[in-house]
């Protein structure tokens, strides 16, 4: 397929306001598309599956350098144009128009060529990797027509800016290949790869139904919601399985013989950062092949959990890992089994999955165990377990329905959490404002957004920034400086990839933000580096919390 065909479709979608019409356009495109697996990912701004270890490793600065190299325009001028136009794609398009007026028309690019070039960028490693990445991207822009360059530049930052999210693509796949929406949804939750789902749906519904959980390909994790009370949980479930809610980081474990892969909640491969946990699994897990879930806890003196930020240091560590293993030891407690020896357990009740899990360890191990569980319908028993969990330094308890199946990516009433602290929201950071005076070189406040699952769009809900020290603002500015998409005056647009956990006094209705809500006295509780944009809270959850606070 010619890449210009993809670019034309993107431009058509970009000029469309209706989600229904967008879905139709995407469906028509997918129905006739070559390179279906590639373009399905491209249309939602992805190059590789979310869980793939492949990533471009390209930020705005490197991209500006590549555009400069391809067009002969100084990098400072590229930055100025981005500041004026607010879109790196439009800047690249304009600069390529000027280049083409002075040179021969570029040859036809195909989507496969663009994808292969991206893969080469992702593979570039070593001391000269940045130079190699820049050269590969410059070559790509040199071969692109202006409109193609617009969308290539946006794809590099995985920010296509056409309003097509996962929800629209899932509906479009169903429409294009006459597949039931629930089967497309199920397949996506099990594979986390829209490209694979589209290719399989094209083969027929029966093939789509055969897509299942498999080692090496993480499943979207089942989610919990806050319980109204212990009594209401028992009323709803009759009896509950009670577990501690650990102050740790969730991991999904994929074991095949002696090969172990660990995925974070964001579905990132974190195996290299956690060699002690991987080694414990190889040593202690009895099953030859298994997909399990558990919580990694940073262990301090006396067995007390260390701060959550210590766990994140382990998860994101890429160098001097052995030293970090010594400094921040981890313990893994297992709480679910999703597949064992090739047999999926997702549709089995929790009680049956638990029996399988209890057989998972062939011996006692200092670094790994199975989470203690009590099944009860007595509120006093739950209260005692809750107090024990808090005394041990953990967050509270989980109340789970013993009869419930594992539902990937879903937040429902079968898993409930009880914590003593006020409820928070996990929100995506989409923008910021430069400070004033002595804080002029620091980002002083951050624009926050919740998700709209129906469209995949991010809806603004407020700003956070007050109450932070200069040191905190400096650390955050350092975190965000490489993902600034454009600046206009003091306003900054950021690549939406960081999630803030935000506390607040109240949710209020407001016409000033796209969500229709605003947070009163928001405060930054933590940076949730273990969560992806897809894990951020939805507009439905905001509405639910708004209703709860109003009784």
C-alpha cells in the first residue's frame, strides 16, 4: 500500500467531527487495506504493539534534528515554527513543500517501507545510536511527500492528532469485517495488539474466537473499584475472598520452562530490571508453563514495605541493576493464575483459579509466596484482616467474588478495594504553563485529563501545581522537558504519556474543561510510572465519584 493512501485517510478523518463518521471512514479503509496489521496500529498512532520491547526512542529534539537534516533548515528555525504552528506535523509538511519545489519529486513511499524504517530506528543501539536514528529519519523525510511527512512526523511521537482511539478502531474492525463487537473487544483485551485483531477478524469470526491468552503476550489486567462498604460487598457477593491490598507494584508473570518474562501494569517488559524476581520464579514455580499475577513489594527493615517510589526505582532501572537489587530487595506475592500448561483459566471462577495457584510453588522460597486469603461473609473477620494489613504497612484489603471470572481490562464489582485514605484520580498530563519570576524556567502547573473510552480522546479536567516546592517543580520539569510537543507563549503541549495520581477536595461541574468537570484544590499525590495512559481514570469514573460525593 502506498503511504499517501494512509495519509489521505488521516487527513479526511482529521476534518471529521463525528465519531460515528470517523468509525465508518476507518472501517472502509481497513476493509480494503494492504499491510493491514501495520496500518491498523498506525491509525491509532502506534508503531509496535503496546507490550513490544521495540520502541523508537525518539524525542522532539532528535526529531527536530532529523527534519533539519532532511530540509536544510536550521534546527532553531524548526523549533520556532513548531512554537508558531503548534504541530510538528504541519511544520514538517511546510518544510518538505519548500524542499520539493527545489528538487525532484520523491519516489512513492509504501507503508511497509515506513514501518521497516521505523524498525531500523528502534534497533539502533550503541554509542552512535542517536546519530543513526537521526539519519534514518532524515532519509525517510527526504523520501516523503509533504502530506506524508506530516503524518510520519506525528507517528514518530506516536501522537497522530486525528482523534482516533482504541474504541473507534475496535468498532471499525467489527464493522469492516462483520464481526461481533464483543468478540473484537475480547480479542483486543487478550492480545493488546489492534493489528493482530484486525488481521484475524478479516479471516472470520471463528478465527477471532480462537485468539487467546498466550505466553509472551500480556493480557490487560483486571481492575478493582472502591467498595462502598464492607457490608455492601457482602450483600452483593454473599461471601468474599479477602486479601491484603499490598503497597507494591503489580506484575504479570509469563513462564515457559526456564524462560521468564515479567510485565508491569503498563504491559512493559521489565524482566531485565527484576532479575531477582525472575530467578525466584524459575527456582520456585512448579508449572513448566504458566501465566500468573502478583504484587512486587519493596522490603525494608523488619519486613515492612518501603515507599512506592522505591519500587519504581527498581522497575525503571536499566544500569547497575545488581547494585539496585542489593539496595532495594523485592518480594513477590502471587494472587492469581490466568493460564497453566497451555490451559486458559480466565473463564474459571476465582475459587478454581486459586486452587491452581496454591499448587504453583514447588518449595518455600524467601522471595516468593502466595497471598494469604480468607473466604468469609462476616464483617468482623474482614475488619480484623483490614487492621492487620494496615498494621503491616500496607494499603488495606481486596474483596473478591469467589465465583467471578477474570475479565481483562475491566473494572467491575467483582474486585473491590477498601483503603483508609480519600479517593484519588489517575489522570494524564497533557500540557503545562511555564512559571513566572524565579520559576520562569520551571513548569509551574500541569493540565490534567481523563479518558473517554468511547473515542479514546483525553478530556481536560483541571490543573495541578500549587503547593509544590521549587525542588519538586525542578524534578518534574526535568521529567517533562523531553516530551514537550510545542510551546506558545507560556503554554506547553506535552506528549500524553505520564500519569499523575491526584488528590482533591471535591469534584465540581465546570464548563471550562472538556470533561464538564473540575477538581477543587487538586494536589499531586504521586507520579504513577507503573500506569499507562490506558490505565488512567475514565470520564465514567469521574461521573461516578461526582454522584457518590453528592449522595
